[in-house]
């Protein structure tokens, strides 16, 4: 039980192990100590599909402490935000870590609790690193390319580029046989130039050099000074012997002109017989559109298979897709387009805007059935925010119609709310009208309707948010203000229950059970007493019972 025997009334609806405890539980503090668990006030005969959900973190739930107890005791189901999405579960190598999900599903199955599933596919919180690795360019075999070869043994004059007054020249019969390029002490000059560079190429520049005494040079290739750690790399030349020097480098970003510049010979002149430049082109090619589609199709099926294997049919309702609509992009027919990206892998960019929901739906259903799931019990929702914008809702309905025509299973809409109570009467009337219009528009879709993120912030008459607890300079919410907020919660609940047809009610999901910095909770958070019921707790109970 939650704590001591005195709490049995509050916990009568909570089937837990005998040794379970969660302390402190100040549930029975005045003035709301006589209220039963919130969900017990729903008239299940009149509202057979009505349910209450709570959002919390997997870690808090799996601790099986106070937040877990409050959620299971007072709500019909729990949801875990983005915690069960691929971005949290799948690493860049495609390894899926379902340990936390497995623990919570085993526990909820044991105590008879229900879970509303995180979105199966979305634009955010996806396994972006994995998808990026899967769609990376493919390594291929390439041939090395000869870019330039310079033979100074046959030259009479140096016509290249000198960057200071120490100009190179041709030394005739340097070693008794051949001419050589002579770089004076402290020279700074190009020993090869005049070719274009491949930005992705890897270059090897080879030259034969000799000095009268041990010397070293510093090299810059196509704007890229060759470094060794944090210092310039020095290429050694033995005195009195021809030394083969090999420079390996890539061009600097944005550089197109190829050259090798030598400098740093502070003691002896450097003689060079010949220079060779070769490069290995980028040995990767982009995947074709067909290859990427096949790869992403594999990723989708692998993700759905792993998800549903752990699920074993226990989660029966999911957001199929999360927040697909882009209000900044319009189609020719005036509807909002879907979100698209040139930087990340978006499912709709691979499978096509009209087909990606059917592809995801079919992959999820197939996996669900493969692992103990009864497809007749499965429900898919489209999660979207900002649906108080009538055009956005109309656009969502437009896309749902297309997806269903293409074979997608879409049972409902999960409308993410952003509600506010205002002390300014005109503003508050507008708030109420906007919410009621949203409900009427949602009802007109004929879909199951779920309201999530059901938190209401409190604003004063100037539009400033009133916090849950005050500071020396900013007062917190008063009892009178809390009651006004609670009354608006009750209004919103009753509006939903009256305006959404009973058979289309998929329930309301609380964003936060307890106060955050905003007074959004059914419980206030006290440093001494922990969670304490607020007027909002009573408002929920009264509204759900029809008062």
C-alpha cells in the first residue's frame, strides 16, 4: 500500500505487492482528504471510453515511489513522452536498449496498468545517428590519379612562384650529371603548382631532395600547412645524400588550386630533382534513392520488430506519427505541407509524403501481430500540437484522408494542448472560445480524440505567468487564484466530455501530475509534506462525476 493502513481508502483501486511503500504520502491532508482516487469518479456506463492518463519519466515510474503510486492510483494509463522513441533506445550502431521499457511493461502487466505508447515515427527524437550511418556513402574501389610530374633535371630556368626575395633557380649539373632546382636558405616557394585539387581527395606528393648538411623543411599543400600535433611537421633531408620526401595531405577547405610550398630551410640550400603529385579520389559514392529507400525500410522494420517484440501486445494504443505538419509551407491547394529536411533523414522524404504513414502503419501492425498482439485491439493516433489553428487541423485531416486512402490505419488524433487561464476577462473568454472551437473541430473529424499535455498555466491580467511558489520579489499563486485555475480545469474537462461524442472519447492525459514552476498540478509540492492535493484535484473529481 502507499504507506500506512490509514491510506487504504486512497489505495483501494491499486493492486500492488504487499511490501510496496511510498512515503511520504500527504494525500489525506485538509481540505481535500475525503476524495477518492480521481479515476474512480468517471461514470464508466455513461462514458465508456473516457480515460485519464498521466505523463511521467520512465526512471520515476520504475523507482516505484510516490510519482508511480500517484499515477497508478489516480489515472487509467501512463505515458512516457519521448522515452520509448527510437532516439532514446537505438544507438548509432543500431543496437536497441529496451531494458527500461521491459521493466516497466513487466511491472504494469503485473499490476494491471495500461501504457499509451510513445510515437513510433516522428521528425524529432529519432535514431538520427543510426539512420545517418545506414545512409552514408558506400565505399568503392578507385584508381589513383596522376595530377602532375615535374622534372627539374631537364629545365634551364625556374618559372614558378617565389613568395619572398629568396628566389629559386636552376643549378646546372648540380651533382655532375643533372640539373636541379635550388631553393636558397630561407626560401619560400612553390616547387609544384598549376593543377586543380579534388576537395575530397587524398594527395601524395613525392620529391627527391639533397642538401650540403642535415636540414628540414616545412610544407604547405593547397592552403593546408602540414601539422604534426599542434606544431608544423618538419620533413628531414640528410646532408650529402638524395632523400626521398613523401608528403601526404588534403587540400584546405574551399581551396581549388593545387601546389606544394616549401619553407623552413634555415641553414642550407635545398636542391630538388623532380616532383610527383598523385591523389586518391574519394572512395565513396552516395547511395541511390532506391538504395536509401531499401535501407530506411530495413531500419523501420527493424525498429518496429524490436519495439513490438518487447511489447508483446501489452501497449495497445500508440501515436503512429508525431507532429507532421509544417505551418510554414503550403501546398498548391492551400493546405499546409508536411515537414521536410535536407539535413536529417525524415521518413516522409524517403517513402513519399502520401505513402509514409501507410508504410509505417503496415510495418508496425505486422510486427505487432508477430509478437502476441491482437490487431483488432490496436489503435493508432496522429499526435499534433497547435490544432486550435483551424487551418492546421484542416490540413491534418487532409493528410489523414490521403494516408487512409493509401491503406494506413489511423484511429484517432492526439491533440497536444497549450492552455492558459487569464485574469483578464476578455482574454479568458477568448481562451474558452478557442478551446471549445478546437473541440468542435476535432469532433467533426469523426476520429477518436485524445487530449494530451493537459496542463493549464495561470496568467495575471497583464499576461505574466503566476508561479506555483513565490520568491521575495514574485508572489506565488494564491488560494483564490488556484480556485479560479481549478474551475477552468473543470470547465475544460466537462467541455471535452460534452462536445466529443462518448464513443469517440479516447481520454485526457495530464502533462504533469504535480506542480512544476507553474501551478499546473493536482498536487502542490511542499518541502515539508511532499505532494499535497490542490483545488485542481477536487475540480477533476467533481467534473468527472458530472457536478
